[in-house]
C-alpha cells in the first residue's frame, strides 16, 4: 500500500505540492504568534531601555569615607564597592568629591564653598572650550558655568583647602593646609545625556561649583572625608531579553547589600517590572488573534483535501469494487495527503524561524495535528460512502450542519459580546472573530439558494453565461464553504485595519496631550529664576522656548510665552511685577524698634534670592529684642539679592503678638499677613503682626508681586483657596482666573500658574523637574544657547518619541498582530482559491458544448463564477465588519473609526483575490 501511495504522489505531484503548501501556510500562521511575540519582546525591551530614566537604568553605590589617622583617605570603599557592581553587562565609573573652601577664608559660609571632584575618565567625555584637559598634578578644569561663577579662566591660580562643618557656629572651617591648583582648562560635556554622567548629570554645580582634578591631585588635598560613588550604567545590549532573568535575580539579591558604610541604590527593578508588564500584555492579546487564523487555515486544508479526494471518487469506487479492505481504502485515501502535510509543516516551521522562537513547537503541534486530523476526517468520510455514490461522483450531503454551525457561532458570538460589554475574561478576546465567523457562516447558508435564484433569473432573461455561473455555484457545496473562508478573511483584515488605525490615532492624540510641546527638554538649573533668565536669553523673541516647572497637580509656566488657549496667558500673567527690593553686600542689616513683644523667644529670619540665579538663602537673625536694635547676619548678596520675605516665629496664644517699626526698610510697601497691618511712615514701616501657629502668620513680603496667585484650572480649588505650589510648608492664596476642560500635559485634571508669579511668592527656589518646551520650528542652536546660559539639558524628548513609546507598549504591539493575522487570513484565502477548491464543472461544460454552447461562453463561465463568489464575499464582509465593530470592539476603541484605511485594505484584498480567482478558474484542468 505504501508503494502505491508513493506512486499516487508521483503521478499527482501538483496536488501533493498544493496540500504541502497549504499545510506550510497553516504552520506559518500558527507559528507566527510565538515568532511575533519573540520579536516584540526585543522591541519592548529596547524601547523601555531607551525611554527609561537614568535612575532606572543605572546602579549607584555611594558611601562617605572618612580620613584615617594619617590624614589619607583609605581605599576600602573603592576596593569593596566595585565588587558589588557585578550586574551582567554593566560598566562602572568611580567618583570621589569633597567640600572645599578658599584657603584665604578659614571661616566660610555655605555660599563660599565649592567642591573638588575626581571622576574616572573625564577627559574622554568632555570638549575643551578653552585651555586643555588634565595632565599633571595640580591641574584642575572647570565647567563653563563654574568658571563664570568663580570668574576664573585658564592660567589662573587658586588655593583650596578641605572644609569641615562646625555645628556650633554654623560655619565651615579649614580642615588642612592650603593646596595650590592651576586652572588649565574650561570644559563642557560632549553629550550631557550619555550614560557616563550617571544620575548626577554632567558637570553640575549642585552643591557648589566643581574643581575637577585627577587622582594624583586628589591625593594631595587634605580633607576630613570623601563622598565616593560607583555609578554603573549598562553597555549596549546589557538589558536584553536574554539577560532579563539574570538581571531580575541580581536586583532581588542586591537589596541585601547595603550597609552602614555603603548604600546601593537603583530603580532597575521598576524598569524590569514595566518590561514584564508589557510582555504580558502582548501574550494576553496574540493568542486571541492567531486562533481565528488557525481555524481558517484548517478550513482551507479541509477544502483542499476534500477537493482532491472528491476528484478521485471514481478511483476509490473501483478500489472498493475489487474488495480492498476498509483500512486499506482509508490509507489510500489519506496517505496521499498526510505525507505532503507533514513535509509542508516542517517546511513552514523552518521558513518562519520557529526553531529559535520559544513556544513555537507547541503552536506548530496544534496546527499540524489539526491539519492531520482534518485530512483524516475528510479523506475517510469521502471514501466511506456507498460504492454507487463513489462511482457516480456524488457528494455525501452534510444535512443541516451548515445551519447548525452558523447558529452555534451566533450564540458564541452573543456570549462573547456580552462579556466584552460586561467584564473581561472568558471568550471576550474572541468576540470580534466569533461575530465575523457567525456572519460568514450565515452567508454560506444563504448563498446557495440565492445563487440558484439569481441563476434562474438570469436564465429567464437570456443571460446564459451568468445563469450557468450562478447555477454552478449553487450546485457545488465547496462554493458555500469557500465563501465563508473569503468572508472571514476579508472582514478580519478590514476589522484589523480599523482597530490598528483607531488605536494609532488615539495613541497619537494621547502623545500630543501628554507632551504639551513638540519637544520637551528636561534640564538642570540652579534655580527657577536662573531657568527663566536662561530661556529668555536663549530665545529673546519668545517664539520658540518656554520654561516650565511641574508641581503636584499642576504646571508653572512662563505664561507670556504660553500658546495654549486664547487669552489664558493674560489671565495668568495680567501685568508686569513691581521692582524687587534689592539688598547688597556680604551681610544683611535690619534696623528695628520693637514696641510690643509678648514673649522673649520669638525669632525672625529673612529669605533672599541672589540676582545671579543661585538658590535662595535663609538669613537667620536670632531672637527678637525689645526697643531699637540693628540685627545683622551674613548673606550671599555681594552681587545683589532680591528680598523675598521677613518671617517672624510668633506666639500661638491670642492677643497682640508683635508690634515693631522697620527703619530705612528695603521696601516701603509690604504685604502683611491676614490680620496684620503694614503702615508706611516716611522711610519707616510700622508693622503689627497677629499671633498664631499657622504657616505665613508672621510673614511679611515686599509688595512687588501678586497678593493672590491667578490659576487656570480644570476644576475648583480647595475650599480654603490655598494652593501648594513650590513651598510645601506654606500654601499660597490663589484664585481661579479661568476654568477650561483640558490643559496641555495635564489633561482633564490639573491647573496652570505663572512661573514668575509663583516664584515671587515662594521661598523655595529649586527647579526640580524643570523643563523647557520647544516649538516645532525651534532652531537647533537654541540648545547650545541654553547651555551657554547655565542650563544643562539632561534629556530630550519629542512628540515622535512619545508616539513611539506608546506604540511600543504591550497592548499596542499585541493589537498590531491583528493586522498581521488579517494579512495571513487573506493569504490563506488566496491559497484556497489557487488550490482549486472551486472545482470546475468541466464535464458539464463539455456536454453543453456538444449541445451547441459557444466556446467563448464556456471559457467565461468558471472565471465569472469565481469573480462573483469573491465579489459576494466582499459585499458580505462590509456589514460583517460593521457588526463586529459595533458589537465587540474593545472598550478603548469604541466609536466611529476612520473609514479610509479599512476601506483601502478591503478594496486591495478584493482586487488580489479576484485576480487569483480568475487565474485559477481560467487555467486548464485535468479531468
């Protein structure tokens, strides 16, 4: 029997190759899921790493190392700390730094401090602006900002000494003899965003301007302690699918490494969690997308095997007449298809790369076993009929199974739709496919009688060719089955095109909302005032750049440059602020006469903002004393400071708390707290302050800024009208100037304030999270201008980056596979047409030719029938797709989709299938 089967394969090699090709396609359709998942895993990891913050990618080991008895810094931390950084694929950079002060100032305040920094391999990552980089002992280089603040240039000599803090006097004292240094160069980072700079940023002046030295020079400076760090960053490819398990194990183990001498800090675990969540999203989506394609592939194989087996019905009838046993007949009927199936499955699995995709063998096994089972069932059923039926080439009728199957699919579709509308789980993911399948099966049930009726109608009207085509489709059971395959394929592609297009549009809209601008720069600036000044200097016209500082629940924006909303800019910034109260010198003196003092432990302080953009400073004056006194305290105002406030810490009980006269005040107009008064008397100001523990009770502000902060909000303010912006301990009085439904970046919940107004009302000057928003036409030179004005760009993000980030999420990548599945479905439908599943009635046409049917009419009948079948499938696919979208579209995609992409996809698929149908139907057929 086996030899006979092999002979049958050789004699009908074309049919064998057709079956092998269809099985290969079925295997490809099934294995496409794990292959797609494996490839998207790599995309997810690469995108997540590219979008991750520095703290999520890097690993930081830090510790304070105190000097030994001989005054040197031991290398214990450096020797042991590097051993902690054994994460696979990571490279570490060692840094040591300490506070220093000018040797000429043995008793320094915080504003006079600087830092001495050693960073491994610095000269390989900077561009020399002036002079040269480090070469010998005693050399130091400065960043551009540090050089401007210290007024130093190449060739200048300085003497520094390490500092130690004296808590008794709140001062810094020299910790050793002076060390001479020579400024040999001014440098800037080649790329401030490269991983080398770690979480601290490139040449930052946080903590004071930095004198950067090499290791030899570092060893010559006496100091009490070093802050030493290892900043480890991943090499390209270190965070990859292959290393995720190792990195997860390392992160879990590293949590136990910190001790009192060193601390390991990383948010790598958060990055790994995000990667795992996105990968899980893909795995939840892809099986639902591949399941309909796999069923469609089985259906196509059934059609092909059935067509091949029916073509040999007469042969099997002769075999049955000669007394061959039933098992032998089954082997002859199925062997000719099972062998090509196995070979085709192996070829398809290899072609798509299944050997390297995890989970691919399981998917392939399901596809192959289903195909083999379909081939066995169809072959055995076909040759198991009566001998007379086989000899007469009569099909076994399926009874009402088509209608029953359509009814079952409709019930399943209704159940899945209910789950989509109600809760997730169950067969909700298959809801669109089930709706499409139900529509296709109903069309298959209705198609034969409809084709017969149209054929008779054409015959009555004398259109013989159309009548023969319609009646031929009505008589052949395979036509209805192929119609179901075509409808499912076409509607699946149209639904996938609608879903992916709608999802892409909504992702783009979300990206635009979340970005707020065409390009967003994350920047590091000494203060908010420095940020504003730098942006104004870099873009004096105000058309291309806007400073932004986020705060909980809102954004502080440079309102005069705001382009969102008509008139909102004027509401946030209704007018120029008054001239600030400026004080100058290394100390601040206040001449005060206290006329009423309830208690002797009241104290007061002032907050000043240096005009050069340095952070705000608090000047403590100590206890308030009765009568007239001049209170003096050190202040960092040699270059001028803006006086922000004078704050008295008052008693909490009722009654007059404090009355005083401020002589020769820096400002004549003051904003008094609620319940207090400020009365100008010539050059003096009489102040009466109420008692109370509340924040701001004893706070006096020069009246050169807004008393109440205007706000543009999507909702009401808190009932007390107080808004926490920058000072968490002291809310600001605010009022809603306008209510809008949506705000840039914030969406439907949040508020905007003017950055300059809020800065005037705040004492905290930090620019944490500061950003610069750029317009789409911002010139590239603007980034260099920002750097030249003291703002360091730490990250650059565009709308394209935001869209790519959203497109790289697991749900988006999983949904994209629906489009792949739709294309595979159309390929399977084309394969069904090519395999000749619409078997031509060549015998009937020859008989009609003998009765006088013109040859030109006979040649057109089969192509016309095939085109009519494809066209009818296209007509049914449109309402099927609409029904599936209306009933079972995912909740996040509901609404009217854009009609262009699905219509284009459906039209293109129809043209391809029609062309395939015509070519297949017109080719010569073997009897």
